[in-house]
C-alpha cells in the first residue's frame, strides 16, 4: 500500500532523512537508495509517495519512493532569528568550510614546495648544487 508524505529532514552528505506522513503518524526513515535513480536530489518539503517496509533493525522505513504530482501550499520554514543556520545545515556548512580550509592549505604547501624546487633547478649550476644538497644538506 502506498502512502504520501512530506520530506521533513534531509542530510545530503549522508544520503538519508525522514518523511512525515500527510495523514499523520510517526516520521519514517528514508535512504537515498529508496529514491528513483533519476539524478534529482530530494528537496525539503517535497511531497513523496512511498511504501512502508520493516528495516534491518525492525523499524519502519520508506521504500520505493516516487515524487508525487500533488503540491502542498506550505510556506517554507521561517528562518531562525539572526538568519543563522541551525542543526544539520549548520554542521554540513561547518564541515564543508573545514574541508575547504584543509584543501587550501595543502594547495598552498604544494605551490610553495614546487616554487622552491623550480627556483633551485632553474639556476645554472643546479646539478652540482642539488646533488650537494641531497648528499650533505643545504650549504651555507
């Protein structure tokens, strides 16, 4: 039997969320693998049609999810005071920022090392100097 519900939470980085049935009741877990492989990402507030199955842990979850043609006339959830993200969205943004800082630091280090090697090799006597550097350490 198929039910309809609204996607109430979604964690894109992990690929799961929950669906709130339209006729009331407990929210159901939903995994990205339950969605059709059409390449479209789930959207919060989207109306979905689904079947209920028992998961590995015995809890109910949504399966064989389809996007419904039915549209709800809902207002988007209000932005919290101060316009700051909260909950999963906040943590996802922070994780992305940390990854970008790490990638930037690695790129800067590689650029610096490449520049040092290039400058060292671009000298006219790079061969003997490089061999001396590798064998005995930097000369002063």
